[in-house]
C-alpha cells in the first residue's frame, strides 16, 4: 500500500508541501483532483484484498478511506511534521484523542468552550475522570491539554514549559493549535505529543467546510485512530475532503498575510487605546479621545512581547508570525455590540480563520466570556481598508455617545 507521507517533501517550503505533498498518490492526469463521491469501490479482479485504485492504493468503503481523503492526510502529515488523521469536526477530533488515550486525570488550560463540553461528555461516559487546571500540580495527571494560541485573545502559551512538566509526570501533552497552523507554529518542535486542529478554521480557510485533524508523532498511533474513526463513523464527508484539499494549496500564503495584517490592526487599536489616556506627558486630542476612549483592552500575542511578563520562548515558537485572532474589550456591553454591528468589512458572525474578516460577540455563545469583549478574526482584506473600517466604527460610537449625553 502507498505510504501516506512522501519523504521527498519533508525539507521543502511549506507552500511547496501543500501543493505537492500528495503527488505520489496521483493516479489520473487531472491537474486539479476530482471530487470523489463514491461510497463503495469495486474489488480488484485478481483478489479481494489487492490494490484496486492505481498500482498501490486500495479503497473499499468511504467510511474507511477514499482517494481524496488519503491526499488530504498526505498533505497535512507533511506540513504538520507528523501523522495526520482527518475527522468530521474539530470537536470530533478532540473526542478521538480522548478515546485513544483514555485519560483518567486531565490538566486543562483555558480553552474553547466546545472542548469543555466534549470533556464533560467524556466524564459522563467514563466515571471517575478528573479535570484540573493546567497550572496545578500534575500528580496523577496522564494527559495535559493546552490551547495555543488561546481563543479568543490570540495569546500564546509557552509549549516547551508545559511539555517539560507533562513529561516529567509521565503525561501526554496535547496542543490545540487551531489558531496558528503551519507555517505559523509547529508544536512538535516544542515537545507536544499530539496536535489538534479544527480544520474548519484556517486549514479550510473559506468558511465552507467542517472538519478536524489529529496529528500524532507516530504512524502507529495514527493508524489506531483511523480504526477508531472507521468503527465509530467519525470521518469527514467526501465534499469536505475535497474542499479541504483545495484550501490547503493556499494555506501558507493565506495565514502569513492574515498574520501580518492582524499584527498591524492590533498595533493600531492598542495605539488608539493608549493615546486616549491622560498622563503627565500626554493630553489626548479630541480625535484621539474619539478613537480610543471606549477601548479598555486589546489582547494578542504581539502585545505579550512588550508586556511585563514577556517570554522570549513564545517568539521562538512563531518564527513566521502569530495568529490573526485577537480580542478587543470595551467599556460596556452596549459599546461592544455597537462596534460589532457598525463595522462594514468585518462580518458580524461566529467562527474564524476564513478569507473574510469576522467580528464575534463570544458572550452570545459562551456565558463565561466577557460581555464587553469582541473576538476579531482578520481575513485577506487590505490593511488600509480594515483600518478605515475601524476608524469609522469608533467615530460612529463616539458620535452616538455624545448625542445620547446631549439628551440627558
């Protein structure tokens, strides 16, 4: 049978990997892979267990494998520097990790609320499972789950430090790196044992598919997870496989540009916030007050580099830039919702990682989220256009508040 990973592409650029890492699986002359929708495949004439798709591939039933599924996993395995298994969603991928490792005590960092829901379901099915914080002592912990970058702030964890603590305790370290796919981060380099992505986000990148990925260090672990996927029917559909393969071709160029633009927008909004503060050395102008007086905080990994608790390791983790998600907190819930509805180039919708910029009020989904906070996902629009969009929204908020105050 064909090997999923082609070692010829281990040392080329990520943009080359995502275009060519599945080329050894090419059977037809199609330049763009066809959409394979068949659920079943005819046996070879020579023997039931012989290859029936080209010289070295065998497909029987789509719940087990399809030609497109193998191509997707080949590209993902190469670009993530591991062994990738594709699932039907990010949360399904998380469940697959728990099914595979069967942890009894889990150390969990701040994370997407959906992951907490999956853990609660796992606890209901497996009595006695404990969940503690990732900053607690790891006595008896057999699995550590961290999210880096964090949703919704885009701030980064020092993966290496968690790996040292987890391995000293004999635990597995799982890193949810959804918000910083390759080439922005490679958690295996910092000691992660398993990497998880919601492929719905940046890997898919076009807001048109649901999928999740588990990447393991060993081919054996990945193969066991494929058996679990087949047994439980946890795989992604045929169209989702094809859409994801299409999206991966442009992954590197997309996320690097989104990262650059996000860093500039974060710097702009943070400067608005700072310039609106009166200090002994600075008295804000009328325009500075209008643009920044309602912003109470901006959070993103780039701002961690300048903070009092700066950790140089986080910069080393992201040599190609940080993720394109960050959060902005306002003085009130009403201010946050006004901005979300006033922005014109940022669609007011949930999710992240697509080519379009999105603004989301996370409190509407997650009661634990701050009601004054917005999550921003930067897309591929031009920086100047997004900056102007923020300017008009902030000035509209200021004007609205001035008019309301005049009526009092």
